[in-house]
C-alpha cells in the first residue's frame, strides 16, 4: 500500500508540557482512519501538526515521499493538499455560501471566479447545499454550516481530508446528515483522517481506528479488533466509559 502521510517520531511541546510523544503514524492512499481518545489526549494537536497549523517540536512528516519539515519545502503548497473541517465550522458568517466556497480557490489556488464557482457548485451538490448558494452562512443551521464547510474543503480538491470532531458542535438531530456525507466521501475512495466521538462511524466507516491516550498512540487496528477485542487496558477502560 502506498503511504501518503508518514509521520515519524513526532513530538509537540507547549512550553514544558509534552502533548505529543514520539508518535509514529502513517496513512495510506484511500484509507479512512478514525482517531479516538479522551479529551486532552492530543488528537487535535496531531491533526494540527499534520497540516502545520502547529509546528512540531521534533520529528518528521513525510508526504508523498517528501520531508515537508525540510526548510526548502513549500509548506503553502503542501497545505493546499490537505482539506480541514473543524468542529466550529470556521465559515465567514457574513458571506454567502457560494463565496465561502470560492474565496480560497481564487486566493490560494489562483482559479478564476468563474472556474471557482463551477467547482464550488459541484461540491455544494455533493453535500446537498446547492440550493442555498445565496444564503448567508449565519442563517444556516449547524448541520448545513458543516456541510458547506465540507464543500469548501472539497472545492480545494485536496488529497487528504482532515476532520476534527465535525459533529461535536451539532444538535443531535443534525449529526446524521453530516455523518452520511462523510460516509459517502469515504466510500468514494477519499483519504480521510477523522477525529471523532461517533463510535458507530469509527466502527462502520473506517478502515483503521487509532486510540490516543496522553500524547501517544496507545493502540491501533481494524475497527473490529479495537472495539471487540482491544489488547490494552487503557483502550478497554476508554471504551467502557463511552460505549
Ligand atoms: P484533544 O483534541 O485530544 O482533546 P488537544 O490536542 O486539543 O487534545 O490537547 C492536548 C493537550 O495539549 C491538552 O492538555 C491541551 O490543553 C494542550 N494544548 C492544546 N493546544 C494548546 C496550545 N495552543 N497551547 C498550550 N496547550 C495546548
Ligand atoms: Mg480536540
């Protein structure tokens, strides 16, 4: 299998607090990986180090065979390869749906307005939000906002999508519509890395589940193994608490 992201000995400190400890972790092309674990275990920091929203303290991130922490590497070009979906959507609330989905394409990728609109429409259709292009983001429900945020990320046509608890800020009745889109994306062959508390999603949709505890990957494996037959005591304890 072809590794698209290969992380070696990744550590991250905030001051004297070591939040990630010597993490080795890789993602294969087309793979869907769920990251689970207690609050504070370092899941978000791991995603943020992967897309360089945080600078790793030490270690390597190899992307398609290239060490992207190397000084001569173009991190801006790298970042465009990774789409990010946040818990809090991070939309421009006073902008309409269409412009939320075009601005990055124009500013970062240098696409024309016309092309950006066409691409945005394509992905707004994928998430079922093409009827709302002139609505302001702030007028949308949480589920609709998150669907727009997914379309915005997809419109950049990234190689990998990173999701950080995309349904945690949603009212319960809206969780399903977002998970359904993520499931469809997973089945389409997109490479996805998903931090989630939705254990049904992790179990049913992912190829692999990674359990993080106190800054390390305590255990990883196929969902069947992690959920039905975990080896580590701390995995068992975590699952007992949340299932
Ligand atoms: P998770 O996403 O698993 O809940 P995080 O990666 O957000 O965990 O946080 C891991 C640890 O790092 C926590 O102790 C948190 O307080 C700390 N942390 C995260 N971001 C920062 C930051 N910018 N500055 C200082 N500490 C941080
Ligand atoms: Mg987090």
